[in-house]
C-alpha cells in the first residue's frame, strides 16, 4: 500500500466529501475497509455498506477532480480565494474577526466575494427547493413543472426542484449501488427502508436529492434505472449547467412519448446523448474547462515565485491531465458493466489515487504517487480550513495541530496553537514554519487581523 499511500495522524467524525479541500471524512475505522489487504490481493471488495459509503464519497472526488463541471467550479473557488488575497494591494486596512464576506472598498475583494458566492450557488443546496404537498396521495410521482431551465417533481409528499446537488448525489449514490451489484428493486427497497429519507409516519419526504429521480422512474416502471441515471447525471456533470441537461432529457422523453416502446432508461439516455445538441454541449464545455484551467496555469507560471501559485500550479496541472486523459471521466462512467465490476473500481483507485481520507480511529491516507501534488493538496487544505475558521466566532484553533495533526513547526505550544494560533510567531532562521501562519500569509491577511 505504501506504493500509493502515506499515513498521517488525524481524527474526524462524519461521512462527507469537502469540495473545497479535497478530503473525505469517514465515520468508521480504517480496519473496516482494509485497503492494504485489498491492494495486495489477500482480500477483495465485497460490496459492504461501509464500502458503499466510501465509494459514494470517492465518486464526489471524481466529480470534483475529473469532470468538466468540477474543473470549472474549482477554478471559480480558487479564483475567489486568489482575488481576496490579492486585494491587500488595494486595501491594506485591518480586518475584524470573525471574518465577514461582505463588500469593502477594494474591487478585488468584492470580486472575490462574488466569485465565491457563485461557486456555492453552483454546488447547489436544497434551501427553498423542497415544499410540502397536501393534495396528492403517496406514491404519486408527477412532473409538476418542466421547462428548459427547471424541473419540479412531486411524489404525493413533497415537491422538489432538481438542482446541481441532486445530480451530484444521484450519481454518487447510484454508482455505489452498482458497485455493490444492486438491481433496481434492491435500490428501491433500500431507499424505502432508509430512516434518513422518512420523517415520523411519512415515507420518502426527506433528502430527495438522493432518491427523487430514481423513484420517479421506478414508479413509471422503467428498467435499467440506476445504469441510466448514472450515465445521465455523469453527462450532466460534463456540461456547464447540469440541471439544463436533466431538463432537456425530460423534454426529450416528453417529445418522444408516443414512440417509447422500450422503457429501458439506459438505452433512452444513450439515444438522448447522440442528439446533435448534446454532442455540441459536451464539446463546448470540455473545451471551456480545459481552456479555463490552461489560463490559470499561465497565471501560475507568471507568478511562480509566489507560494500560492506554486501549489496551485501543481493542482491545476493534475486537473488538466485528469479531465483531458479521461475525457471528463467518460471512459469510466459510460459503461454500467464497468461500474458493477469491483476490480475496475480497484484499478481506478490505484491509478488515480485518493483525496485525503480521514478515519474515525485517527488514521488517514492520501494518494502518494505524486509527492508534489500531495504537498499541494495538504497546503491547500490548510488554507481552506484556516479561511473558514476565520469566519466563525470560535477561538482561532490551528487545523494542523488539532484537526490535522501534520504540524512539524519548531514552535509548537498546545495552549497557543489550540486556543489562538494567531499569536504564534514563526522562527527567524531556517527551521520549520508554523503552517497556520503561512496560510494567513497566503490569504493576504498577515498583520491585518
């Protein structure tokens, strides 16, 4: 395993993927998925629930780091951080804590805030997307509203507006189900018995971003639903606007409803993707993503003497290779049989590596095939964590000392690092610097807080 991973000591509770710092949090121990044994061949993936959780979060990493849309939104995030840091040249005034992302007199600062807000909007949330239904009986899956920009689906319990989060979560959850070789009936039963999707005596009225599209087609008696939706949602994430792809597919079904004899969703999605508009849509976004990343690489080259651009350059170069060589990950997600083959998942993980994976029992792993990229991802994670810490009311605790125990600084004081890392002073000689203070410097906030 050391060929691929290096171990760091760390602890976290929760199951999630962080789109801004490339790390997976798993609420179970490393021994629950013995990747060492799986990699050396003494064990195999079995399709357990915990393995499915890991695959779900790993797909989010692939969405983030290997698809056109993921590349575009990552460019937005880094650009926002970069503008905020560069705004020091226009306005070097003091910044109060907690840090508030609100307009100031610096145009660069304001542009940075606007870019970060655009990034958050693109990720998608379920705020204001869910409304209660009162007139229909469950289950009654119906398209309530459909146009080229929006689709609203009801199930007799709730009305749900499809958004980018719906696309991301359906792709991740259904990919994990295919990994475990579940068929549509198994997936339907799994959703119905998942407590997280039901409240009280009501069934299927919570977290519809995971199940609404699947259950809509299941209620209509379509076949190969999981395969079709993984293909559709992955394709949506190859576009500049994922929701528009979903809308166009529903319009495609509506326009061809009189000719639909075979309700095989995978075949229907494949036919939809062969239409000229979808071929053009992918080509346009693929070019736009590669151009955006290339433009950022040129910027990094221009300012390569600055630390921020040094680590960003390594991430962008990897992003460019990932998206171009995998054709926005099409070579993996277009064939459902590939997704049902656990050996293919193992090959994918071996060839691509992982983001930082944190386990409940203070063990974590990160891809080790590209040492320069590993260093960049760790520093980037630190910048992101410090940036979000500054926006809270709590004490300024160093994520490298507490949350990510990777600090090698010569100055290390539990009381100061744990309660107020802003007081740490870097040494004057060539000893190891405080990573927290370096993050503050890269954010353009040194001596401004």
